[in-house]
C-alpha cells in the first residue's frame, strides 16, 4: 500500500518538464467488507490510468457508485491506494513522506466538495476558513497580507463586496455563494489543480452555469487545471476539454469531449447520452437498452462489468476484461466490439 506524499522542490519539477501535471498509473482502491474468515473485497477503483495536463479541464463522468469520488479522495490523500501510483509533475507521490512535502502537494492540489452546506463550519465567519488556509499553506504572509489575499480571492470568484461577504456566517449565504467560497478557499493556496467533486450537483439549475463559467475563468486567469467530477454529461460538455467515462471502477471511454459525445464507442456512453433529457422528445418512462443488473464490484469475476446491461454483449465479454484501445485520434474505449474510426492504426493499448 503506497503512502501519499510528494516532493515540491524545484529539482523535482525540473526533472520532468514535459510530464503531465497529474497522472495515475493502474490506480487501484479496494475496501474490505465483512469480518471473520471470509471477508469480501469491494473493488471501488481498478487499474485506472488518467492524466491532467496544465491549464486543462478534464471531466470524470459516470453514474453513482462508479468510483469517481473515490478517485478524487485518492488524489487528495484521503485514501491510500491499494495498488498503482499517482504522479505529480512527474514525481511519484509514494516516494516522498515528509509533512512538508505533503502540505506542498495539498496546497497545489486542493479539493472543492460536493455539499456547500456542510463544507463550511457554521460556527465561524466565512473569512475563517480562507485565513486558516493561508496561514497553513502560505506562512510567509503577514497577517495584513493574509487579509488582503483573502479579499482578493473572494473577489476573484465573483463575490463582492469582499469585506462584507467575509464578515458573514455560512447560513447568511446562498448555496451558490457558499460553493464560490469553497473555490475561494482552494484558490487561496495558489493551486495548480483543483479537484472539483460534483461542485454544482446540489445547486439550482439556474446558478450552475455561473459556477461552470467560474471554472473556465479560473483556468484562463489563474492557470488552474481542474478534474471535474460529475454525473451530468451536459455540464461536462459545456466546460471540459477531455471526457473520461467510468463504470464500476473501470474507465470505459476517454477522449476529447466533443469527439466522445459525437461518436461514442462504448455502449455505456451511449446509455448515458440517452439518459440526458430532451425537452423536444415525448415523455419516456425509461432509457431504451438500459436492462439487466447493476454492476458487480464485490469480488468481481473477469469480464466486462457492463455485460449485464449491454445490448451488444458477446461471449468474450463474459471471460475477458477489456482494456482501453485507441479507436480514434486521442479517443480510447475498453470494449471488445467497438470499432476504430476510419484511418486509425490497428488496436493499441492506451494509458490515457
């Protein structure tokens, strides 16, 4: 089991100038279920390899239970991997274990949580969390400089007047304002990558677009990358450069967002697209082709984990777990029956 830490020295960054900002290789996380002599293992994440480049927004999409939030917690250091490795700017996180290096990594890669109502402490004013983060992660600042920086990041996320907002308690803010404060706390670290775990799912539809626009603005103005975790394909299409689709702990498809949505290669991606409401279509009670059992992730057997619901299942799907293959320009899918686009070279395993 690896320990999450990272070196933040200039030498480390210079060692791999062309490395992705963040990369996972065969990242795995299993949870033990039950006690006694025959415990079972829940395979929350299995052999996941993804990359996030500098100033890039990558959307990680899938239904509830697919393993998206587990990946976010692995990257944030909440969980330790069962297997595989996480690399930050080309350095393995398991290679450095000092508290200083861990704080440096978590300063560069903070997390914005799903629930804006429980992520802020109701006993303190809004300024408390931001100032505390600044004191922990930027100890070089004086008290006056911390106050100035706190006001700056609050204004950067679109909340004005900043001094008045910071003086309020969380219950005095709307859900959208609270979530913006979550982004402000993350931005106070001067991050390179923000892990955004379903940041708009609990907000009204009318204010979600503002948070998505905020992510795009922070990418442009502050150079921040995002791993945007969502079950909403429409919001992923709006904001993300690349789309990664997860199902039952596996990545089943990845590629440029528009390419994946315009030309899906995996049946599960088709299913997700079919579930997106169309106001022009007549009312439907279900999604065509969505049949079969939910995914089996407790001691799963070899084979495609989507086979119980797949309309295109073949015999090989029951015996061999598919791996990601290149099926187009930067477009990969893990499916035995998926066909490559015209002009694509023969099947090649892919890590991206």
